[in-house]
C-alpha cells in the first residue's frame, strides 16, 4: 500500500512543476468554531485543481517507450493531464464524447492536448482510450485509482502537516478517493492521531456506499453543484477503496443547499472562488456536521466552476441543478 516513502519521492519528482500551495488561517471559521481553522489553498494550483500533482507524478514516472498519455476525462483530470504532458513534451490525447460542451473541449485543447471526439457516451470515449493503449503504445493515466496518481495527491498531506504541525482534524473532499487516499496515507504515516474526514455530496456518494457495503458498488449519478465529485469508484477498484477503508475516520455527506452555502461563505468571508467540490469541508463546519476539537485544516481542492453559476450562488439564488436539468 502507498505510504510516506512513495509520497515523499513523488514530492521531489514534482517539485518545481506544480505550485507549493499554502494554508491560510480563516478568522471567520476560527471565531465560529472556537478552534483555529486553516484553509489549504489548493484551488490556486496551476490548472485550477490539485489533480496536477498526481498527473505530473504519473507522467514523470513514464518510461521512454511510451507513445504518449491518454484519458477519458473532461474535467479537472483531463486538464491536469493535458498540462503535465505538454510541460514534459510528450503527446496527450484526451478522449470525449460528442455531448461534452464546447467550453470544456476548448479549455483542454488550450492546455496542449489533442482532443478526440468519439461516440455519445463516456463509455465510447473510454473505448478509444483502450484502443490507443492497445494499438498506439499510449499509456492510460486514470483520474484516481493509480499508485503514482495517489502518491502525487498525497504530497498535499505532507504540506498541510508542515504548515499546521499541530493539526487535529483534516477535512478532504472525496470522490474516487485518490485525493483522500494519498493525503491520509501521508498524514497517518506521519501523525496517526490526526483525524481524517472525507466529505462528499448526498447525490451519488459512491465511496461511502462502497465502504458501507464492504466492497465497491455503483450508485446512481445525479446533477450536483459538486460535479467534480461525480462518478463511481470502479467495480474493480484496486487501490483507493482499501486506502479509504484503512485511513479515513469518517465520511460526511452534504446537501446541495449546504454546498451552495460553503461556496457563498468562501467567497464572501474568505474572498476566494471555489467550485462545489472544494466547498464541502467549509460547508460541514458551517452546518455543524464537523465539530473541531483542535486545529482544523479544510482542503479547498479546485476553482473550476462556471462563473455564471458561481454568480447566482453567491447572490443567494436557490440553485438546484436537478430541477434545472429536468
Ligand atoms: C477530482 C476532484 C476531487 C475528488 O478527488 P478524488 O481523488 O476523485 O476523490 C475533489 N475536488 C476536485 C476539485 C476534484 O477535481
């Protein structure tokens, strides 16, 4: 299983290629909770999300025999892989279906990747990834269930402990579990007494359902403000399920209203723009689902939100993406 040694090695490998982000104190949340609360400002990472750490580490570990890297991700992982490959000077093909909106396609293309549009679904895009691997010597870099990706994300745990050495609780957004798996491995391997809490949305909490079932399960996907937390953990999950089962102390689910409240608070009080996935830790502090018992660090994982949507949320509009989709 991935531990501090692999994560420390990843940190050396990616140094200078990703931003070393910092923890800022939050006076408003400190006053509210009665304990020092810190925000890890990882939404300020290059490409707007932490996924650059894992992608950069995975790309740096490739042998000379690879023809390039590929993935079927239109979100933060696709952006990260496009940037990491371009920075390393290796080809990158991001596969996506015809249904992906134009602005997402353009965003990834502008980061230096070739875009391949195939079929009508994520499954069709994944088939093209598999073909590139089989026929053209490409290497598939998945968004979370890969040791080098997990070790790259784990570098966040080392940084947080450096900045807040007396941390008692760390709040980490959770979807496929690469982020919290790596971060928790770094933290528990250094200071096992720190509480690591995973946060995700009520609408489609795949890891939580899998932990409860004792094995990976599928859940229904619904539109959510925390779109970067969507998707399953893979029925053949190899790494992140075990890491979460071993290291994560608790998982908390947030409603859409609570996530919107987190985005709003982070904008108004902290003056930061974050996406829904990044707001879950602050949302749980505001809602009282997490009650700090000492210094607490909440990880802001990404900033890639549609700015019109953000404007509506911070203006206090009652936004429900499920209602809008129907
Ligand atoms: C991918 C992502 C997450 C969740 O990471 P996992 O490794 O899938 O658990 C959280 N926040 C943002 C912004 C992301 O892009």
